[in-house]
C-alpha cells in the first residue's frame, strides 16, 4: 500500500508533470481521476479546499492536499529525491 495519492484529470499537462516526477523517483501512488467538470469535484475539494488538479496527499508526511504542480514536484524531489 502506498501513502501517496494523486488527484488528477486525464490529459492534464500539469498532472502529467507530477506523474513524470513520481515515475522518475520510482514512487508508487494511488491515482484518483476527478470529473472533468469542476462542479463535480467534491472529493478533491474536500481534500484541498479547491477544485483544481493535480493535488497530492502524502499521509506518511502529513500532507493533506497539496495543489500546484510545481510545488508538488519540488516537494517530491525534496522529500523523496537523492537527499533522502
């Protein structure tokens, strides 16, 4: 089981950027596909307070809903990259 969960949307370039970093770091994660309509994204809104994706949850490190692909990529590198 993995502690990482990624809320994403198929075809989202920002989500793809995060998925590439997850693959580069060889990290397992659970993918949760969200509906295309922002009005139907209640699950991701409950986690992060907003309806945009990607959103990362990292239970092992107390991250409950990190938005913004650049922030997520930086976090993954700092937390799971070569330095750890």
